[in-house]
C-alpha cells in the first residue's frame, strides 16, 4: 500500500515509522522549512510514552525528557491552591516526562530516518476517485496514493479540502511562550499561577525551562501589546514575586517567543473515502491538560494497527474501525481539557476567589476523569 502523510508533526512521524514496519510504502510532506522551531514544552503521559516503546525509543525518551514529579497551582498572591503528584502516575502506569516539541520530533524522526520527507511542501489539492487519491502540492508536483492521512494540525488543509472551512472553538485567551535558562525552579515541578485575568506557568525540561504568560487576547495579544517586554511585565505586575520573576525573563527578541491562541477544534467525521485525519487535524486540544501529544501518538498507533490487517479494496472498513476506536476516547480527553480551561481561564476576581476555594474539594482527578481512565483502558 502506498500512503501519503501530510504533516510531519508528532502524529505524522509516529504513524509513518509504525506503518513502514508492516511493509507499506510511505512518504511525508511538511509545509515548514525544517524542524528548527523547537516550539513549546509538552508533557508526554504514559499512554503516549508507551507508543515510544513500540518504536524502540523508550531509553532515549527517558534520557532526553525531564521526569515530572509534581504539578502545583498557586493563586495570584502565591498561596498554594492544589498540588498533584505525577510520581504516582509514573509508578503505576509508566514514563511521564516533559521535553521540547522539537526534541520529540527529532526522537521520532530517528525511528525511521530513511522515510522520504519533503519540507517546504504543502498540500494544495486532493482528488479521491475511489481507487486512490491524487494529491497536488505547492511545489508543483503531484503524487498518487492508495491512502492519504492528514496530520497537518489544527488549521488542517486536508480537513478543509474534505469538509470546507469550519471555525475553531476559541476561549478568548492566549499566551506568550518562551524558554529561559534564568528561571529558577525545581526541575521536577510543573507550576502554574491561576489568577483573575492572568495565567503564568513554568515547565522544566532537561535543557531549559519553558514559560507561558497568558490572559485575554484582547488585553495581552500581539496586536495590543506588540510583544513589548514592558507591556507584558505591566500586565502581570500585581501577581506574586515568583510569577513576576518568571515574566521578567520574557525575551525582547520576537524570534525567541510566540503567541499561542488558546483554541481547539473538533471534526464530526475522521475519514472520508481514502482520506483519514489524525492528531490536531481531527481533534485539536487546548494545552490545559497537556494530553494532546499523547492522544496523537495513540491515534497513530491505532491507525497503523488497523491498516496492518487491511486489504486494499476494503480500506474504508479499516478507517471506520480506526475512528470507532479513537474518536470518542480523544473527544473525552478533549472535554477534560475544556473543563480544566474553565477553571484556569477566569476573568472575574470574585469567580477566581470562589474557584480557588472550590479546588480544595474538587480534585484534579475528577476534572481529568477521562484522561485517568485512558491510562488503564485498552485503545
């Protein structure tokens, strides 16, 4: 079977490495120029790190990632709201570590470095004639595949060509993201400050610390602040000293930071004909629960598993089984991320005060119930 993968992100690279093991011919196309943009820190939950085991990457993942021990939330004055043990999850279910997105991409690429990968090559058109998919690209080339898999992100071209334009679900918030070696924090501690109209977080990796400073887009966004360090610092000046020290490391160089609009996306149908969607193309996550990467790796493993037993003339049956196994599970985890966002992203001081007190009784285990279930349920 000849398979084209549009998007060389986490889902695309994982799927390509897995499916090639079954003897299928696969190639990747990626609109970016290279993997030089490390992006942001991400946490890989055990359901994601298990997929790395199948690729023979467990030892390398544990060497490059920072084991996550605790997750702590503080209020705007610096008082603890809740602390959650991640060591328990690691002990019971497997590796849970943080690393930069670019580091994970490099790791996944190393699992199958000889798979053809074309950078600076975006999908422009697709025609599914029932026997195969003709794909046209911005470099003027065209390719014919037995199956096309879209893993090209929340603003997926594959999804748009299949179903037309559809809006994201936007929280109205966004965050500035950067890395700094000057942030002093415990290496195994993921910490966030939840305040009214403000969110500050630190996410240590082995090499650096990733930081975010978030708030309402209409107040903090690039068109309002221009990303000026003084304007960013002023927006968080009422927070406790530790949070202000984190924000003080915000870089003046525009190339060293980026604005992340906090929105997600859900598509009704994960495949049509001989075209399938995966990862953020099918179900994009808010970063609030840090589970999007793990869900993407799981989806890659399931699609590869279904296709390992597929007959070409019955390929739509395999895609149907893939969607049956993945869609409800991914959307349940997405719902958990949305629930957590409602607690994290609060504009009102009175609501923030109520939220902080309610958190003492409404545990993170309850808010992340579907994610907790996915640690033990089969995929």
